[in-house]
């Protein structure tokens, strides 16, 4: 027998997490029903302008959708990323650089475009930004754009190729 749930109670339960992360099973169930907004950073190595290397990081082994795959560093936009003063993506980008990339500094941050795509856990709308890394990253690994790993989130290759084609941030670096 299937248990019946009260939609109002479910709504109140989800609202009780306002400003916080949802429990993973709840988030994953919701993610499969709607398009999720992401910020994706295509970060190039300024020192290898002729080889065009891009920084990729690995998802965790326990990731339910992308276990141990290489990917463009990115983050889901959260309601807590909007501040009273700003309506830009600064809080989300700072969170991404501080948390996922352990304080990596970037320069020449440029909007590359939107990418609406299907992913393993549903549909994503990615706001893709391009930048140059300042210094050596503490996490991740650089990969040559013309030799990306086979074990990466395939939908993200389009971000990288578009960034190379439309934005050449390494041209700003001597």
C-alpha cells in the first residue's frame, strides 16, 4: 500500500530549510523535477597560453550522479547567495572559489554565456564564466583543451570549447 502525503505538510517541511541545504534525498528528488541554476567557472592556466589548459576537479566517489568524474568547477545558485546590496553572482562565485577551490584567486573574469542542458540528475541552466587562475590551484588538475579526459561530465565539454572559441583570457596575460 502506498503511503499518501499531505502536499501542505511537504511544502512546510521544505520551507523549514530556508537558507540551508536540503537533505540530500529531498534535494535529489526536487532536482529531477526542475531546471537547476548553476555557476560554472572555466578556469584557464595563464602560463600555458599555447597549450590552452583548463582546470578540472573531481566529484566525490559517493556522488550519486557523477561519481569520481572530472568536471568544470561549479556550484548551484542558492537563495542565500542574494544579498541586500547586490544582485550579481559575487556571493556564489566567492563561495565556489573559497569552498570548492580552496581560496583560488582568478583574474579577467568574463561572462561566456548560458548553457541549457540535460544532466544525469535532471536539467541545468548554467551561467558560464571564464577566468585565468592566479597562482597554482590547491585542488584539481589542468587538462589540455584538445585532450580532455574521457571520465568527465560530457555535457561540460561544450562550455570549454565555447570558452576557447569566444574568450581568450590568456591573451590578457603577458
